[in-house]
């Protein structure tokens, strides 16, 4: 029998000679997004770095240390939100990468997507991973608002609330919140499939909540980490304020930070870019800071907490995608 070599014809239309390198493209996508965001906010970056040159460096180093500890606190909270044991080093690296993703996508979506994928890769079913994500958000929100209320009770003169809201804006804001709540309840009542999905998710989330709180170490990690996270963020702003000589008591700066971040959580901008800066400046002015110094403090704070970790975080995110950790 004689072997006959068939001629090599042209490729069939619509066929690719090689598979599209989707994972390699995803590795480079975070860096591309960082470049786009940096170009859009180049004026803020230049002004922020200018303020850093005139600051006292020991305080800035302490602020950078507090920022690094926020990723540790986030890792503790993520572990506390799920019964299963997560790999520690990969969990910490994921929180660092999730912080970068959170500044490139609408608030909460970037970090949520990264952590959801990480838990799924670790073998946790999607329903339980989603429940753990919801539990994390609930714990972080409760502790942030609770810490703010405790500080406001202890220091009632920390903020001048008349400067935070324009005259006559409180009633429309309350009406908007009430209207959104009514629409949500109406949609759930009318759409049976959506109602069934929501109820199933709530049952899963409540089951995960009970399971977590049957283990004291998980409950401590969940609530301790969720309390440490906003505390460290507020400490970072206080330290930057002290480095630039902001004439506001440290506790009042912390209250201003918590009030601003609670308010801006309702604004779906990427990582709060723009909205966080504006809210922080208004809150610091309401705490008694001069507008010019408050602006310098906020820009320097955002440089340390957002812009400096952004590129390393994007590189870490790409590496985790490449290594199939997420």
C-alpha cells in the first residue's frame, strides 16, 4: 500500500489557524483600563503628586501602611463569610487585585466579580459563593454605618450637617429612596420568576449565615475584618491630613471620611472616582477644614490609596488570570 500525501488547501472560511488567546487578552486588559483611567484623570494625578511633595513623609508612610492593612482586613472578612477554608496567600493576592478591579469598574462590581470567580475556582458552588459575597457586603455596610453612628453620638459636633446637603435637598432625596424601594417591592410582587430567584438566594444566604456563625473563628474574622476595614481607611485619611497640617481633630476627620463614603456608596461610578473626591472634600469642609487644604488632603489620600496601587494591582490581576487562580 502506498501512502499518498493530500494537498494542503486553503483554510475553510471562518476558521482560524489558531485558537484566539482569550486568557492572554484578559491578562493585558487591566493594564489597558488603567491607562485609559489615568489619561482621563491626568490633571488630578499631577495635582495630587504635587501635594505629596510638600507633605511630611513619616505620616505618609504610615498612611501607606494603613492602606496595605486594608487588604489584610478584606482577606479576613472574605474568609469569615464562607465556611470553607480558602488558600491564604491566594486570598490575599486576590484582595489586592480586586482593589484594582474595583477602581476600573462601577463600585463593588470589580471586586465582587474577582472574588466570586476566586471562590468558584476554589470549588465553592456559585450559589454559596454569591451568598458569601452578599454576607461580606452586609457585614461591611453594617459595621461602616454602625461605626459612623457611634462616632456621631460620641462627637455630635464633628460635622455641620447643614453644609453637607443644600437647602431643600433632604426631602427630594428621601422621596427618591422611598420611590426606589416601592418600585423594587412592586417588581418582586409582580414578576414570579424573579421573586422565586430572590427567595431561593435568600434561603441560601441565610443558611450560609447560620453556618458561619456556628464557627466562632469565622464569625470573628467576618465582623472583626469588616470593622477593621473602614477603620483603617479612615486612619489613612487622618494620617494624610496630619501630614499636610489639616486643622481638624483626627476623630472629626474620621467621621468625615465615614460620612462621605456612606453617602457615595449609592453613586455607581468606577471605584468612586470623582464622586469620592467631591464627597470627601465637602465632608472635610463640613468638619471645619479650609477648602484648599481639604482638597490637597483628599487628592494626596487618593494618590496613596488608589493610584499608586493601581498598576501593581492590575499586574497582579493579570497574573492571577494567567495562573488560573481566578
